[in-house]
């Protein structure tokens, strides 16, 4: 039945389709929001989906006498939103179309804003902000709707896929008709398909940061909406069906590259809804759920789809992906503070993992987690002048309590003094409060588990019935204290006012000493004064690896200049100048100190291999030579698989804007440097000055380096130089195990020189190494190590490009190749271009070491590699650089 049809033939600017089913509580409010719109040139088609309550009657009564409104009463219920919406579209005539559900409403100016936006931008669709009424927050505000975005495409802004709603948008009718875009009938979650298709079919989309839709969320309604019927398995099945339809569209439309972005939305929102409710499902539902989600995840994802998710979601979804129902349920028990059926948490070194039931596969990288979930409570606190006493309960799920031990400590952040507890029985702690000085002593729990210590500060929320206790003697009062961060402490206060003042002055002196009293008072003035001094045209400031080393191309430019530019003054900055020997007349300064700043702002030339621009303002007359620190294999800067954060990109932008010259070892690197850094400055293709040494091979350097390690000429030297894995701070544990294997696998005539990344050199320095392994991680100049090494073992490090110049064997030990490619990515296929064999197991490496003839099979690959990346290296790179820069 169709009523109140507008007989005028003039086409309205906008059509609004309202769908209603049993919305008697809300339909009038929805229609009122349309009747009160500030925009006038529109029509409203209400489609009543065979409601069984008073919805139809209320619609008829509301539209009476309102020619803009008409209603269509369907003769049977469609079971979803698609049929009524499609019916509504068929009975509208407007140039633009919007949708409204019968239990939601529009802000009074929604239509005006949306029509104005689509006409101003000429986009095919415009999206606006949705406000959910359960919390009155804007739907995907930060991700999508924080700023205006004009005439974008979903392929350049795939985050748009997170908003799969159709109701917060305005569409050109011509766009919908041209693509025959309608809602898929016979399923629920039709918006996933409709909106997904609209995004990819639209050439132009705009976003306005304005509220245009109020989404009524009634979570405890007697009759659940489709969205809230998650306890019916058909609901989950329908959602998967909708996603499958969208997946097929991406494939058919040639947009399969964006499947990963679409998957992120599915994991972050759709699947999360069901895993949140999973523990309340019955056994039959759970069984069907696991079967269907396993099937679907394997259709559109691989295991690395979860690697960059948050820890909780990564573990949950990976366990679903491998079909480990038991571990999945246990992990849900664990994160909800419930006992697991079996203990699943185990550690390797400093790293923790959740154990899978499926043992034939290496799952660890996917089941790694950072922090133990330590729950604890304190009660029955007693405070006397001599002691603090309390009972406690500590719980860590899925770990055998026999593996755990605890202690408590009071810590004074100002004086650094610590008071440690003694345990009485199994759950009572006593801390001595005698001989305490004034201050705040915060209470910490320390949990020891298999050599790892976990520290947690005590919050007020950890304490049951916190009493207001205070004790005093003739000198001090002691009482419980809660700071603004809700942390608990015992505060000790001098009773005499004069003593309080004296102690306050003493703490300030300690604080000033800690920060650097001289620097605090005079640094600002001294820096300001230094900036007024003239620049010295013959001063050159050098730095390598942020002051950690005397090495790399800055070193070799300096040593060449000290021969040819004797009238120049040279300055080197180091973290600890006293520990570094620099030949010649160079001045050594402490990095970030006042003298360093003085020389930075006065030296005409800056030479470094990483980044120093942020340490002082670069003046117009100054010249910054960036030598860089390697030939690129792993993706950098803007080329990274996951674009760095805005903060990281801002730092990169600031650094590269300061560079005046950039050294490149070859044309391959030049192309990458320009693109990855977005660098448009001068690039000098000379080869790396640091590699001059590998061409000239001075005998005195070879002799000096061997003697520094006391290695005789009869020994074969194997240089083991793995790269730094920034996503895995505990990867050195793997290296330690490899060292043990390598030590046992090589002959008596061989020595392993271990060279770890400088960020790991401190960790390895405290380890006990086998007698045929020498830690060379703190040796400043790796080029000198190359000269004495007979063979190199590395992985993705740029050391392979330099070492290849020596035409000596190279072994690539890439045990995590798939993960590395997934996380970092490389600029070329390493296996195809490798200068030596690519091994995934240490046993393979040892096999090649013990059969040198097998390595000769790679001589041609090594020669080709060296020629491609080292053709410019002739032993004179430093001279060429100096000739161009220091004229």
C-alpha cells in the first residue's frame, strides 16, 4: 500500500529513505528529525517492513498533511534492511539519496550540511560523523572523522573501510544507478557489502567532520536489533556471508591488493565483537563458531596477518587461525582473570609466550607477550614506628605457583634508598621503617620467575580497606600517602618546621646535582652567546653513530683531511671522549655538552653518518655532509612497509632538510636514498670513504687488528655479524644459542669474532662465551675486522656490501627470513642476488664452514654482487669527497 504520494513532477534535490520495523518507540522521533530539517528541498520515503506493532499506524498519522513524506507498507517482512532500502530507492526521485533507520535520528542541519558538501566537492558520496548514543562519542573519530578530507579515494585512504555504515552518507543517484549499486538481499550486515562496493566504485569521496547521524544504541532492549543478536549463530554466519561477498567483489573489481586493509577492519571490529562474547556462548555455538572462523580466516589471510596487531588480538586471532580451540579458550580465561585448564605461560630468556596445544608448528613469534598479567591485593595493613606489616595475595594465571617468588620494597625516588621486605609465612610481608629519612617511600611488588624480575607499583586500588594510619615519635611522623597517580606510599615527615626546610633544601641540591647544576644555570645563556659568535670556515665537526664510535666514513674523511688540510681544526664528539683514542690533533668533546654545542654552532662543516641536526640550530653558512652508514637492503624511511609515525617522519624531515651533501656508494643506492628520504639535495656518488681501507688493505692495520685480539696467522677467522632486529629486543638470546652451536661445530683452527649491533653490545658484554669465540662488539671500526676475517656470516646487514669488495666467502644466516620480509621488507630478492648461500638453520652454516669447496660454488655470485654494488670503490672515495666539499 502506498499513501501520500507527491504528485508534483518537480524533482527534489534530496531523497531520504527511512526503513522501519517494529519501531513504535522511536519512529516518530526519527520522522520529526526529518520534518525539522533546515534544508527544504527534499522528499522522504518511509518503508514499513510489515511491522507487527503500531509502527505503521504511527507513520501514517505522522505524515498526514505532509506532502514531502510518503510511506510504503510491505506486505510481508523481508527479514532485513536490504529489501526495504532498495524499495525506498526505487520510489525516490531525488538527485541525491540518504538513508535513516527508524530507531535513529538526524541532527537538525544534517541534510543541509550533506547536500552542501556533495555539491561543493562534486564527490560521488560524502560521509559525516556518527554519534553513538550509548556513550555519545563520534564513531571512528580519530581514525577517519577528525578532519575534512576532500575528493579522496579509498585506495589512498583505506582506513575509510573501518566505517561500513551506509546511513551517515549522501550519494549521487547517478552514481548508484550507473553501477547498479543496491543492497544485497537475503542477508544481514548488508552495509558491509554496500558501503564496501561504494568506496571502491567511487572515484571521489569526501568526509566532513560534522555530526550528521545519531545512532541509537539500546544494548539491553527486550527485542535485540540484528547487531545485538550475537548469541544466535545465524547472526555470525550472516556477518561472514557479507564479508565473503565483499571479498569476492574486491577480487572481481581488481582491488585484491586492499584485502589486507579490509581484513584489519574485520579483525578490529567484527570478529572482536564475537570473541568478547565467546565465553557466554553454548558448546554447540562454540563448535560451529570455530569451524566457520577457521574456514574464513584461511580464505583471506595468512598467519602474518596478525603479526602487527595488539598483543591480545594477535594471540586470540592466531589461535583461531590455527584451529587451537583449547588454547583459545584458555587465553580468554587468562585475560579475564579465570583459571586456565592447563598452565600455558612459559619463558625463554626475557620473553614470554602462550603455549599452543598444536605442537608441530613454530608459533612463538605469534604467541609472544610482553608483560605478565600480575594481579595482587593487600589487606590488614599495620603501621608502627618500627615496621609496616600487611597480608597479600598474588595471582598470575596459567603459571605454576612453585615457579614464583615475591618480595616487596619501599623506594624513595629522591634519595634512591630502598627498604626490602621479609616474608612471614607465605602471604605476609614485614618492612622495617627504622632509620628512615624524610620523603615518600613508594611500595613495589617484585615477582621473580625463572630469572626474570617483574616490578609493579602498588596502587590504592590494590589495597582492601586502606586505613588512615599515622604514627610519630619525637622526630618524625609516618603515615600512608596516595599521590595524584593513585600510587601508595609511606610518607615520612620531620615534625619540626626548621627540619622540614633543611630537608627540602637538601633534596633540591640532590635534584640539581642530578640534572647538572652548572648546566641548569648557565647552559641557556652560554648557548645564546655561542650563536652570536662568527662561524669558523676551517672548523670541521665529526661524529659517528651518535658519538658511540670512532669509525665509518667520518673517520676516513677525517684521517685523509688531517694529511691534506693541515690548516683546518677538527673536532670529534663522543658519548665518553675519555674512552676513545683519536689520532692527530682533533679536539674531543662530550656529545650534547656545552663544548659540543659551541663547536657545532661555530664549525662551518658537519660530518656524520646518522643524525645530529637536532642537537643545535644549523646556521645558513654551515655545510652538513651526511655520509650515511650503509648500502640499503631493508626498506627505509617512506619506503617502509608500515609507514613510520608522524613523529618519526617529522624527525626524518627535520634531519634531511639540514643535509647539504649526501654520499652514495652507487647509483642503486642513490635512487633509493632520494625516494626513501624524499631527498632532493646533492648526492655525491664516490663510493664510501670507509671502504678505501678494503681496497688498499694496509698491512699495518691488519697486523694491529690481529694483535688487539691476540689471534695468530694460523687461525681461520670467522666474523659473525648479525643485524639488529628492532621488533625483538631479546633476539640476542637466539644469537647466544647460535654461538654455542657455532663454537662446537667449527674446528680447532678457527676463531669466531662476534660483532653485534652497538645497541646490543652492552648485553653481550656480561655473557660468558666459549673459548673460541671473541666478543668484538665494542671494537669501534668494523672495517678493520673485515680485513682480518677469512669469512663473513651475516643476515640482512649492509656489512655484506662492504665485505664483498674483499671477494672472500659470505654466508647469509637468515633464520627468520619470512618474518623479516613481512616486517621490514627488502629492496631486492635476497635469495636471487645473494653473494653466498642463504641458510635458515645454523647446522647449514656449519656445514658450509666445514666444507669450503661448497662455498666456491658461489664465487660467480660473489663477483657479480661485488661488481653491481661496489664498482665505484677504488680506494680514493675520501679524497673525492674532500675535493668536492672542502674547496
